[in-house]
C-alpha cells in the first residue's frame, strides 16, 4: 500500500521539557493506526504537529509525497488533513449544518450545491439527521462527539486525526463509533486515532503505536504491541 504520511525525527520541547523526541513512523493509505500512551505522553502534541497547530522543534513530515513541514494549518487542511479535538470546539451559536458548512467551505474548499450535498452526506454518515438544525452548543455529549467527528469529516479528509472520542461513552456507543470510523476509512480516509480505552484500540485499529514520555515505545500489530513488557510497564502499570 502507498504511504500517506511519513514522520521523521519529529521533536518538540516546551522550554526544557521534551514532549516529543525523535518520533519516526509511517502510515499507509487506508490504515487505521491507534495511538495509546499515559496522560502527558505527547499524543495530542503529536496531532498538533501533524495538523500544523504546533510547530516542531525539529523533524520532517511528508504527506502524500510532499514535504509539508513548513505548511500552515489551513494549507494542510486543504491537502486533506483534518483533526478532532479532545475537547470539542464547535461554533456553539451556529447550527450543526452551518458548522459543517464552515468545514466544507474552508477545509474541503467546496461551495454551492457540491458543498450542500457533501454536508448532507456527512450528516447522514454520522447519524446527525435529527440535529441538523440544532445549535451546536446545545448538543448532548454523545452527539457533540459525533458532531466533532462530522466537522472533521466535512473537510473531506484524506488523513483524519481523532483525539479521544470514546472516553465517557457506553460500550454500545463506542461500538457505534468504531463502525463509523471503519465506514469513514472505507470511504477513502486514512485514520490515526488516539484513545485510552485499550479494548477499543484492539478492536478498531490495524496497527497500534504506544507513546510514553514523548517517545515511540512500539508500533505494530495491536495485540503484539500491548503484550510488550515495556508497554505493559509504562502504560498499564503492570
Ligand atoms: N503549549 C504547551 N506549553 C507547555 N507544555 C505543554 C503545552 N502543550 C502540552 N504541554 C505539555 O506536554 C506534555 C504532553 O501533552 P499532551 O497534551 O500532548 O499529552 P497527551 O498524551 O495528549 O495527554 P492526555 O492523555 O492527557 O490527553 C504534557 O506534559 C503537557 O503538560
Ligand atoms: Mg491528549
């Protein structure tokens, strides 16, 4: 399979604290790669560097064969990198539909009927039909998470970065999310997915990356990674 993303030597320090140290990995087209790691491991910071919100101290990123290291957030979005936020960031005073319109317009560069069609499809995919006219700030928790995912999806991503959607959800809701993410992948997106819930990651991902202290402990088949003593020690406290 073709490589979508190549990360080489990615490093980030806040003052004296290294939050990412020399991170290397590749993601192939159509993969769902999970990211686990204890609180403060640097998972969200890694996403920030992929999306362009956090400027790395060193390292290179290449996306679909193009060096994107020095591209701004909106330039990466236009090339197809979209992310969700651990704490959803909708425009609370706008409806679900209009939130998605913003994403489709500025993220995917769509307009007119094409934008409307894509938004309607995104709403159907994410099960938000009932809420299309609801103000985003008024959505219940699970729906807010679906909406956060929908906003990223409305950008028509080639690479979708999901930062913890399963926390606080019931098993059934988590299963729905897994189905949804698989569906998104089958529609043509590659996915990197941060989640603390190990069972979700084992079920949902093709490969798993374990981070700790800003370093990649391991990346590989989910069940293999989880069995490694260093992962057990750092992540599961075993
Ligand atoms: N802007 C910043 N300035 C200073 N330190 C920061 C900044 N952003 C993150 N950090 C620190 O970097 C470390 C990694 O944070 P990050 O949010 O990437 O962790 P995480 O793996 O996503 O954790 P969690 O599982 O809690 O979401 C933490 O120690 C955090 O306090
Ligand atoms: Mg985080």
